[in-house]
């Protein structure tokens, strides 16, 4: 265009390009309009792709952190000792070690454990426990509105269990994000104990390849969002549970305990799994922030664990509830070679300080959590790491004869701990969050170990719809029952007590008052 214009100004002859300026102007105008429409359409597509809340700001990259040093001389209280103290070359984390400095992004929260099995039959678990997938949408979506019920309670985060890497989870994550909530996703037991590889059931206990491959598929099926640059994690994902109570599920010759604990094989499986997730993230070229890892341990002692002899508060780590499991994982990230000579591909020490959160499950009260877990952690080098309770609800506070005010007060005290408005006695570690166990009665588990006492909702008798037939449910559809607040013998509901403790509201169940079959 400019060549033709200049040529027309410097010669009286018709320019060689024979420009028709009027026609050219129309073409330029048309091109600009097309460009504006294309940009607008792209913006609309991105808005919808990110859950209707627009393109979220790119999460900041993981912050740098001063490396935690093993040398005794790097820790003021260990300065007179020689060699390594934090940990030692034989796997002891000395009490004189400084607290591990962490920059993990894990804001305080209240969570709900969510595994809404749709059947009332004992042993009637569906073929899949992935409730994020489309087949379960009538339960968490507009048919029964489980997400809105949790949001009304002032629950900010949803703790999940099952996770099938073949299924797409984007719609679920979008719906959570639209409500201003987040999720803590989990790797299910399947790749560790049930898949062909079953990497956590026999030597060499390396889950690197298995979990790397599974996590790549999860990133492709909703966990990562494609944008204008490299993909980023879905903003609804708050954290990643690498395994739930692995010390009770990872085995040798079909047995837990023994060398699985004493030689730290279960810890090797865990850190190799984290290594695999990081490798998948790098392969997929994930940009921006990456959610922290966590492991939710059982509420038990482990005097035979590899780290159990580490001194802690006048005892050893093995004499504090759940703490020895946490020590094993932390030590395996600081010195992985001690755990069956594992050689990670990625920097696990950096991962520990940038994106790791301690976790435990409990069926006890907030005072027991303070006395048996947080008090010990507060005296330990692990005091600098965030910690949360992945499952919390005292079993005896779930029984029909409980005084509901006692339950409400206990939840309120847990909330004060998470909010930083109350501390445990003896300068215990700070609790960052907790997850109520659980949203709905798990009928399929049966009466053993009081499992059907948990759950703040029962399934009622009114059918609202059905789940969606899908290959993962073997093309079976399940009734979507209404939800009835579970009540004690005095008629007080756990839902109402929880709403009062968390500062939320209990959704009405007036249309579902008739008791469910097994709850009657």
C-alpha cells in the first residue's frame, strides 16, 4: 500500500501496481473488523474455558527458598557437633536442627470429605470411585446441588479420593471454581496396589514411571488449562494428595508393616511418586505455580519406622501419633538415598521446602490432635512446614446419643486453630486446615468399625434423578436420592451444628424428611 502511495506521489504516470485506493481502503477496514471480532471471540472462548469467571491471573512461579542444609554447622544449636545432623548420614533428624523453612502456598481453610456413593446397599460400591467425572454430575450439579450445599456451610475446599486418569474432570473443577471454592485432588489406591504394575506392593517400590504416566493423563483431562502460552494448573486445585494412609495400604507379600515400615519402602514409593508427578509437569511444560503435595497419614504410632529413633520432646518421633510417618517422608525427601538408594530425577529437597504439606487423618477431638500430634511437631524441625487434618470427626461425636453442642464446640475450636485465633498448649505446630469426615454416609462400607456412623447426610427415599450411564460405571445408572440431614436422638442435626461452627447455613431438607431405609 505504502509503495503504491509513494509511487503515485513521485510520478505522473499511473503507478505500476495500478492501486485502487478506494478498494484498498475497504479491504483494510474489513480486515480490522475481522481482527477485532477474532480477538473478542477468543476472549469469550477463554472466559468460558475457565469456568465463566474469565481467564484467572497466572499463578506466580514457585518462590525460591534458602536450601535446608544437612551440616551441623549450619544450625546454631548443632554448631558444636561435627558432620551432618539434619539429617545424619544414617537417617536421624536431630532435635537441635532448625525448623525447615517452607514457602508452600497453603492458605487456611475448612474442607469437606466428599465421596457420595449413590447406592444404599452394603458392598454396593460402583465400579468407579471417581466422583469428579461426568457420570456423577447429577449429584454435585444441578439435580441435587451438593456443591451448593457445601458452599452454604462455609466450606471453602473439597477433599476428594478417587481419580481415574482416563476421565475428564474439567467441568467439575470449573463448577467448583465458579463458586469460589477449591479442591484437594488425590491419587487413588489403584496405581499403587491394584494396577498391573502395583508399584507399592513389592520391591523395588519405585512408583516414578507409573505415577508419571497417570499424572500426564490427568493434566490432559482437566487438571491443566490450555491458554495463550504454556498450560497452567486449573485454579480450582489447591493441593495434591499423593496417597491416603499409605502405611496401611502399601504391602510386601500382601502384608503391611514389617520391612515396608522398618526399611522405609512405603516412603520410597511416596517420594518416587512425587518425583514422577514433577516429571509429568515438566514434560507437559506446566507454567506458573504448582499445587503443594501432601500425604494424609493414619493416626497411629510407628516405633519401628526408619525415622522413629529421631529424638523429639523428651521422646522419640516413633512415640508421637502420626509423627513418625511424617518424619519418614521428610527424611526421604532430604536424603532419598537412605531409602533403598532411591535416586530422584528432580530436587526433592527443594520440593519439600517449596510445595509440601504434612497431613494426617483422625477420629479424635481437637484437644487430642493438639496433645498427640501438634505438640510434638511444634518441638521438631518439621515445625516450619504447614500441616492439616485430611479427615477429622471424632467417632464418638458421630454416635446417635451425642450431645450436638459438644460436636459444634469441637469443630469451632478446630476452626480457631486453623484461623490462627487459638494455639495448642505447649507451643504446638500451627494447623492450617481440616476436612470434616464426611459429607454422606458410606452405606457400602457396612456397620463395621462404626463406618456408617460418619456422614452428615443420609440418603432419603425421594429419587431426584439418575446418574449418567458411562463406560466407567459399566453402563449402569444409579438413583440420585435426596439428602436428609442426619440427626441424633434429640433431633439435632450434624449439618446444623457444622453450619453454626463454621459460620455458614444449613440447606433445608424439608423435601427429604422421610428416613432412608438403612438409617430408619
